[in-house]
């Protein structure tokens, strides 16, 4: 590694060592890291707050363009991470150990998505060194709370006067690692719903066989949902659909039983039982049909079931269209993006819908095109997993890719 490359890896490690994992992400530590970093590159910096106690800063770093009348480019990343269980990691999740044997940097957030802002900023450093001045203004947003839904982060940001004033023309946000040598790119996110189904039934002695016990009623619905799930999953397994192109429904908790000091009372059938599902829906799916299915098939009242459906986030944009960014000639930003990847020597996989859900949906809701992209090829997909890592070479190559992207996007005369 060159001296510059080593310093870039060190900056990545420094950021990873700031523990921004939930439930108490160190947002102040991240601000204290980024503000002097941005200043050293001559970037402007603003801190926005969307909570009264100002505990969730949103940092906005700005590289002013030579033609500020043009819509700007926004490079987004979230500061927060999901928690880690250190006992399952081969290196401590917040030590950012750089393994000399294979070049891997191990840390929670290495892929999701704390590589991004360092790559954005180091790409800007490279472009500045090459004497490049961007025609369009380039903003970097560092946002809180993506992992918990973005309510006090990107959701409020896009509704703010400050966001409107940025006049964003196009946004890049996080994507996912690619197992092959083709970069993955995401043009939509799935909707995220939560469903809780409660069953009631006749209680009784654990020895009695009778119809309509609460747990029996609940098992019934779990079976119905499992059939639907299998039908969706089989399309993915057969390679007919991508993982983001089907409806996923996964049970995430079950709760029943009468607690006792040693566990549960074993000879009582409880009168209540409940199950929680994580549901993800492609943005182009028929929502009404899913709601009907839940009402009529999954949780019908005649089976003594009640349900609570929590629908999070926007479904349509301001013009009433599904929240997808076009990846064809109708969207000039798409071809700029595609050509920049090709000119950097990269290959692109077929555009996908992200199977999880990220902040790009809020920006798409405002009618602004947004693509999800994290330049990680030949890398196992380890977001939210144990032993999350990113290889140094892949990380450094990402900086080059962003140099091509920032140059092309900020120069686009559309
Ligand atoms: C309620 S929005 C949840 C957002 C979260 N994002 C990343 O994992 C996700 O579960 O996909
Ligand atoms: Zn993420
Ligand atoms: Zn995540």
C-alpha cells in the first residue's frame, strides 16, 4: 500500500472505531470526526437537527460547484449501525482490526455503510489533487437512525426547507456487496411492514384435547403464511425473481404460555398467543391485494384472530408514482452513472430492487432519482452479520470508482 492508501485505510478504521451502533449510537463522536475532516478538504459543513434535544445530528458537507444554478448531487450514508454480539466475532467488532494476512478490515459497519463517507471524501481529495472543479455542487449527507426507520433522520430531512434549498437532482445511497466481479446497483427499496397477529381461544387443562385453543389458532395462521412464503421463496430459488422482487414474510417472534418461576406452566393451554412478522413488499406490488390477503386469509376474525398492521414509509412519490428510479434512457442520470462505472473499468450487474429498506425511499418520494450503490465486488454479503468485513483493496478501489462517479455526475449538463 502507498502512504496515501495506508492513510485512507486508517481513516476508515478511525471511523469504524467510533461506536455508532444502536441502541446508543455515538453521533457526537461521529460529528467530532467528520467536521475537522471536511474542513481539511475545504468543504462547507452544516449540522441539522430534527429532534428537540439535538441528540441526532445530520451532517451536511458541501463541495460547492462552479455553476450553483444547476441541481446538485447528493451522496448519502447513514452514521448508525446495528448492534454486534462480540462473542461471535473473531475480532472485536469495534476494533477495526486490519488483518495483514488477507487485507480484511473487520468491524460492525465495514460494509453497512461506514465505508461510504470515507470513500466519498477520499474521492474528493483525489479529484481536488487532479485540479478538478465540479460544475454542480456536491453534497454529502451523514444521517442518523437509518437502521431504525429514519423517522428522526432522512424522513424529516427530505421534508425540510434545508433539503429543498439543496435543489438535489440526483442521489447516490448505499447498496449491497456483490459475490461476483459485477457491481450491484439498486433502483428501488421494498416497503417494510410489521404485522402482529393475536389469537385467542379457550383455555384448558394441558391434558385435554379440544378445538379452538389459542395456540392451535395461531399455528393455523402460521401455516397459511408459511405456504404463501414458500410460494414466493420458490420463485427466488428457481432464479425467476430476485430477492427484492417478491413479497417476503418472516416470523420474527412468537409469544404464548403462562410463565412460571421455572419457565412455563406445562399443564395449561393458554388463552392468548401472538406472532410477529416482518413483511417486505416490492414497490410495484398491488398493496390492496396484500391488505385483503391479511384481512381475509391470514388473520380472519372468524378464527378468533385480531391483527395490527404497521405500514411504515412512503408508497408513492409526490406525483403518485411507485418509488422506483428508472434505469433506462428516460432517466439521463442512469446513463451518466452507467458510463462512469464502465469508464472506471467496472462491470454492472442487472439493476435490482434492494431486498431490505433504506433512506433512498424518502428521496424518491420527493421525485428525486436515487440509486443504491456500494462498490463492493467479490465480497460476501455480511451486512448485519457476524464478522462483517471489507477487504482493503476493495475499499480502495471504491475510492477510484467514486472519483469517476463524482466527476461524471457533477459535470453532467442535463
Ligand atoms: C422500518 S425501516 C427499517 C430499515 C432497515 N434498514 C436496514 O436494515 C431495514 O430493516 O431494512
Ligand atoms: Zn445500511
Ligand atoms: Zn443496515
